[in-house]
C-alpha cells in the first residue's frame, strides 16, 4: 500500500505518454497496457511529441543492434527531459529492459523504474492503479480503428542461432482459442475490419495447449466473425509449416491471399549454421507447394545477410534465390551478434560491417526491380483497396497483398470523398518501385 500511495501522490497530472519501439508485438503490449491505464482514469497518449504528459513509459525493443541503439537513444532523450524538469516520471518496459535491466539501472539511473516484458500489473500499480482482470485482452488502439494486430501466442521454442527473443520473451505460449476469438470479436466491435495475426512463431500455434497444431481451426473460427473482412497472417515459420493452412486460405475469402514467412537464407551451409531446421531443397519444395496450391498467394519474406559462414558462394545462392522466387514483398537485415545466443557463443562474427551492408543493398536493389515489374504488371487493372488515411491530394490505400507500415501503398486520386476504413475498387494508372497510383 505504501508504494501505491507514494506513486499516486507523485503524479502531477493524469496523462501518460507511451512510446513504443520495435515490432507490432510490442505495439499490442502497449495497447493492452493503455486500456488498463485508461480504466484507472489515466489519459493515454501514444508517441506524443507534446509536453502535455508528465509521465512517460518507453516500450523498448532488444532484437538486434540497431533496435537496441534506438531504444537506448530514446531512453537517454527522455532521461535528459526528466533532468530538465520537462517530465516527472520515466518508466522503461519491454524486451531491452527484460534483458539488460541491471545494466540499465546502473548506466541510466534517471529512469524511475525498469520493467520486463510481463510486468503490466507492476507498471499499473507504480502509476497508482490496479489491474482490472475483467479487461484483460482489451486494448486502447494506437492504430487506425479499421485494422488491428492480434497476438495469438507469446515467446518461441525455436533455437535459431542469431535470435535472442526466447531469452527476452520465454518459451512459446499459445493463447486459448476462446481467448483469441473473444479478443478478435472485441476488436471488430470496436470497428476493426482487418485483423493481422501475429506471433513470434505463428505456425506453432496450439501445440503447447492442445498437443497439435490448431492454426487452421483457429482461422476457420475467426472467419465466422461477422463484419470481419480481412484476416492477415504474419510471421510463419517455414520449418514444419502446417500445409493445411493453404487449403483453409483457399476456401475462405476473408483470409487475405498473403503470407509473411521469413526464410532468412537459402544456402544449406548458412541455414545449418543458423539452426533453421530446413534445407535449400525443402525451402524450394515449400515455395513450389504455395505456388501450385495457391497461385494468387502474395509471399513476403525476410532475409539475413552477413551471418557467420556466409561466404561469397553462399551469398551468390541467396541472390539466385531472390531472382528465382520473385517474392512479392521482401525485407533484409544484417547479422548482429547478440549476447548469450548460440551464434555468439559458437561463431566468430568475422564478416566486416561494410560487406554486410553491401550485401543488404545488393539484395534490395534486386528486389526493387522485382517489385517495380510486379507493380507495372497491374497498370490499367482494377484492384480492391482499403483506405488507411488521406495525405495531401491522395487517399492512401492498401491492396490485399499489402500489410500496414511494411508494404506497398496505393495513392488514390478521387473527385469523390473516400472514407477511411472503407473498401473501394480503383484503377491502377502508374507504378513506382514500391508504390502504386490509382484513380477512383
């Protein structure tokens, strides 16, 4: 009770600014925290640049070097603001804080308190509130109301050499089917027309709870929700991919013809060192399965360059892979050695940073051409888009093949007022590398 009283009397206003860094999984955590704070009569702002909020919560990312540096820079920025009297309370949560709490407490003592990835109850109490059990699963959305991310599991059981996520998020833990459905229904009732399913490992869903993969069944149940138009799948793991998902996707128009499946590499040599549990031939077999069984499926992948053991031959295989498969969407990042991972313990990070950067840029150059060719192939065709916002003279929309923030956008000209969150059939008039132009 003393902590409750002390922290409550220390708040000079009831406004809290939540600054979220990193992936969409962090975004969901911030939104769930925000709902709890709102229920405790605290006004929540998201990523605000104003001085309105005197209480700051930074939700950090600790995945790779660049993400960690961004998190630390953000903490230092607000620590300075606290020293200068611009804010009163500074709290840090999330992956970086979970992994490096003791170091951060020592190096940046200006922060009032550091919390881990599962400390929502303690954060709320530190701000003078209490956890509302009846609101667990509910969120105060930071995204536009017409789309929302839905996390169906936490943590990961994979042992990829480069990844520290299991160290920060723990073992894989699926939400119950009933819990996921309830959360999805709540989001739809709040106005969401598109739900984006996310997890560290989407395709492992249910194995821990139900002793078998239950993603296909979950998808079927979600498509039964009235007023849900699009259901999108992110972060599928290729090893042991449950192929019955594709049948379900084919049979349900609500499930977007879109799959985010990070392959990371194609060279057998590198895949083995990465501990991905899949070979080059198995990867091509899976992609051929996708293309044969679901020809309209838009594939998005993520690749890593510069992993220990990636020699010129291995990188050449990766270039061939990108040119052969012609992914609809693709992202690349460079290897960074993460403490306590298998890679850090086992391999020498000997590839120079400039070589890693050159390889990343080379892959993106190839993908730039692929993307432009794919975009130009639909000029003069009609496509269905959802409108996300308006910027200047254009309405900004997305096709079924595009996820928010990370994929292509459609810039729509219209003499008619278009409503955010509504679907429209537009005619593509021109194309750039990663954007399309259309008229309605």
